[in-house]
C-alpha cells in the first residue's frame, strides 16, 4: 500500500494491496495508514485486546456507565407515536445519558484505556459536537488535557455544544479545509496525531483504521445488550424491526450487534439523505462505492474520478462521506438495509416526536424516527428506534424554517 499526505494533512491512499491486517469485517476494514502511525495503532490494539478482557477494567467501565453516565438507559414505549403509526414503537433513550447522547459510552471506555496507557493529552474530532462534549467531559473527569477538532461550518451551526466543550476545559480547534465539516475535522485530527504520536486519539465513531471500529463497537455494544434484555422483559419477545441513524455508524452498531444473529429481527439504518442527489447527500451506503478513506476500506462517496467527495446533510453528525466497515459488511451480506432520509423528512419527524411524546430528538436521531414511522405504518410491528441523542443543540436552529429551502 502507498500513501500520500498533502500540505493540509489529508491522507490519500494511492493503491490498495492484499492485506492480512486484523480488524476486517468480510472484505472491509484494516489499518491503511502511513508508517508513522502503524506503531501507535499496534500499541493501541494490543492495549485494547488486553484490557477488554481485564476484569478490573470492565468493573471500572461498568461503574462509570452506571453511576456517572446513568445507565441503563430506559426503553420507553412511545404510546402516542405508536397509536399514530399502527405499530408498537419503543425508543432506546440514549438521549437521557449524561451529556445527552450515546457518545459518552465510548468516551468513558476510551478514556479509561488512555489512562492505563499513561496518555497526557487527548485529541478528538466532532461533527454535531456531541462527541466533542463527551470527550471533554471524560477528559475533565480524569484530569487529562484535551483538544477537539471541529469543522468551521459545524462550529457555527452547533454553537451551544462548542460553548459546552470550552466550559469543560477543552480547546476547540477549527478545521478550515475542504467543506469545513466532519470529514475535515477527522483529517485535521489525524494530521495532528501524525505530528504528535504521543497523543491519544479518541475517535468518536466506528470509522478509521483498526482497532478503532472494533474498539468503538465494543464500548457501544451496551446499547444493544440492554435493549435486547429490556424488550424481552417488557414484551416477552424480540422486536420485528430495529432502526438507527447512520453517519459514521457508532450508535447504530451499538444497537445492531445484539440482534445480528437473530434472523427474525430486521435491521434498518437511516442515512443522511440531504437533498437525495449527489453531491447534496451523505447517504454513503446508498450512493457510495467501496474504497479506501481515512485509514479503512469501506464505502465512500466519490466524485466522477473515483476520489472521495464532499457530503451534505442538515445533521452535522451524519455529514460524513465515509462509513463504518462493519456497516459496509452488513449491507453487502444482506443482513441490514440502509436508506437515505431527506432533510425535510427528518425535520418532520423532529417536530412530530417533540409534539406527540414531549421528547425533542437530535436531528440525527430524527432520521431514524422518520424512516421507522414510514416503514411500519399500519403494519402492527414491534419496533425499537435508537434515539441516539437529544435535540437541545438543534432548537436554536429553528429547523421548521428549513422546509423546502434550496
């Protein structure tokens, strides 16, 4: 494999060769990175493999999930939404976690790993700001210096979360290249990581080189384990369908993993469809192609020349042209289905859930609500929707005013 790093720190894979690198899901995954990062990733993989089965580490992780994050998160029967759709809909309430989203599950796990690796500095990327807030929170908890890279566009559209990150003591570093959104924040963080390999890169989604997809999937798997146990206790059976929004893919894989072996459960991912046409979309699995992007082999949105292209979604957390290699494998194996959800449909669901249940969802999570309510209408299905985050950060945007805007 050959790589090139340009003046902005962007990593471009020039060719892909057969690899026996661990961390693959079918044909997808691996660690396709410059040599300067290979030793660091090998050390991280070794530490993760060691501590994921260490009883003391797991006890500490579980302690913080319960006593700091507030787990288990409820599985809530959305009675009014169920009556309107004609199916029984349950919401997995990740929005009730400390910091307001699923992101805290992963940051607590990784920060405890960083502590054992004697990290002196944490770096992270963020789109909607939820991962930035969760990382800054975990860094404050353990007293570690923290830098959060965020696209300039996202800094402007997620101003409240930027203020929260700064209040928690972390430094926000604008990413001003490219479209100035999540992909560019990842590039900026990777560039910094290359120059400062002693930092601990706390990646927020199930993307990037091995071991990050395995690691993030492991720390987020608590979502699905809880949901499976809860639905069996409440309903006495497994759901017919499960839904989650998919940007990089961490909240979705957190739910999906517990049900992958249950063939009776249909798995659905809601992508940021944007305006449903390239390049005004972030529907990577629906409209992209397999390729190498930011250290992993997975699906990616590409331009006419086959190079990674820009993405667009009204939801900053879904505005990313790549995708988790595990989701790519679930798509190609046929185990899960993925659908683009337009900006307007997501906004309608955002308003509908707010007014029917008194729950304001993140605009990211609203994509999953929109897909679910359309697919199961009048079908008498038993459904779980992962409500990955709350919508406080989106209220000031007055999203109802976005309808049908060019």
